């Protein structure tokens, strides 16, 4: 008992932390509070567009790149651009997922503006588009009309919304709740389906896990993720984007050299294998799945998918459910082509699948880091 009281050995690396230093070690290795200030600051702006934008920047987006740049135009308009330095060329070579993230941003902007009575009129890609890749042209122009909107009940869920990336509880999601979720996601011409059928869920568990393994074993996509990992609270504070890895175990792993970008990208390392085991437990815990699809005829369809997804995410929050995008099999790089065809044959029904996600009951998680409003204003 005395050894347990006086020391703690972590991560199998041989580092022993004496009890006298334990409090300080735990304090400096907690998740970064500063990196999450945007969640506390949302709504604390006098000007209505900035107030709405402070909620919009909390939107879900791929690899937490937060690729949004905004120019305020006059008194009642703004223009949204993509920060081209924040794309994901290896995992998202056509910028489809980044565009979906822009759609989620726009939907939260609309919901937040409506809370102040402003209707937001969106013109997607007003100067044209390229389906092969995004460029410097605007993603959308937004005009605000005062007194033309009623509050959206989903506004109350914005600060509670999460992408819950944990192991889900062994509890089935009632069909009635899956129907409500699907209805929430069936917006802007997007087809939304949510299923808890055991046989189909088992096939999707297997398929999505193989998608994850494919990404982990393909050098460029894997390295892209590793490069965006923020290891420890200090890195997360300095760069409140990307993939945060925080907490006392991560801190101990850094001390021992067990956790680093080199080990996390090395399939032969214990850190890599532990990460794989963690994600496998997460994948296998899914008892329900959902997906969104549309024609994908224009970039606007991708924006619509993002807008629909964030509405579904907010509805899930209201219903006490966790959702977690698991869309590797939908990606467009060559090594994923077999799974891309397989998942579309299984559930695509002739449309382009835009989002695939697991649904379930899970313990609460803290919000993801955000860069704050000033980082997004041109």
C-alpha cells in the first residue's frame, strides 16, 4: 500500500513519479482549458454577425482543421472562404470533406443568427466552383435580413454538441430515436438513414473497421493524421486544432518516449498498437449507424450534407445520444477504392454517400479545441 501511495508508474516506460510531485504532474497534464476558451466565449459579442460566428466556429469538421476564413461585408453580410492551407490532400484529395465542414459551419451560423431574429440567405460558390479541388474563390456569401427568422430549438444544443469518440455502452438505440435522428438529417435535399438492425450494423462495423485499418496502413493518409496530432496540453494550447492527445497518461508517455509522432506513426511501436486497440474497441461497440447521401452533383450538395449532418448531431445531443463520424470508406484516394465501392453497393442506393457515423450511448466528453473568432476573420 505504501508504494501505491507514494509513487505511480505509467505507460510501461519505467518512470516513477513520487507522491510529492504527483499533484503538479497531474495539474500540468490535464486537457488544455485555454484551447477551449471559444466554447466559453460563444455569444459574448455585441455585433450580431460576430456573435453568430462565435457559435459557427464550434462546428464539426474533418481532422478539426477549422478551415474557415470570413470577411465581414458592410453591415449585414459576410463572405466565407476556405483556408487553403488547412485542407487534407492525402485523406480528402477532392476537398469534399472540407466542404462538408464548411456546410456545418454555415448551418450553425444560420441557427445562431436566427436566435437574434436574422434570416441568413446563403449563396453557395457565387463566383463558380471546381469539383476537383477548392480554390481561392468564395465558398459562400451570406446576407442577413433582420426580423425575418424565428429561433431554432436546436440552438440550445450548440454548446453541448460533441463528436463522441469513446467506447459506446452495450445498449441498443430505440428505433423511435433512430427515426427522429433520420428526420433531423433529412434536410436540404439530403437523404438520411439511421439503423440499429443487428445484421446490417455488424456488416457496417466490419466495413468501417476495415476502412480505419486501410487508412492506418496507407503511408500518406496516416502521416497526415500523425502530423496533425497535438501531443500534450502544451501543444494543444499552442495549436488548438488537429487531433488533441491529452491527459496524464499522454504526459507520462511523452516523458518516457513511448508517445511521440515517431512512435504513433510506427506500426511496430507499442503506442501505435495501443491506439489501434483503442479504436477497435470503439468501432466494435457500435450498435447503430447512420449515413447521409445526395447526388453530389455540385459543391452545394456537399455544403448541404454538412448542414444536414450538424442538425442531426444537434438532435442526437438533445436525445442523449452520441454520434461519431467514421467515414474513411467514403474517401477518394486509390487505396480506399475497394471499400468505397463496397459501402456504396451496401447502402448507397445510387447516391453519393457523404457521411457515415456510429450512434450510441456514451459517457460525456469535453469539447474539442477551437482557435477562436479572431483566427477566422480576414
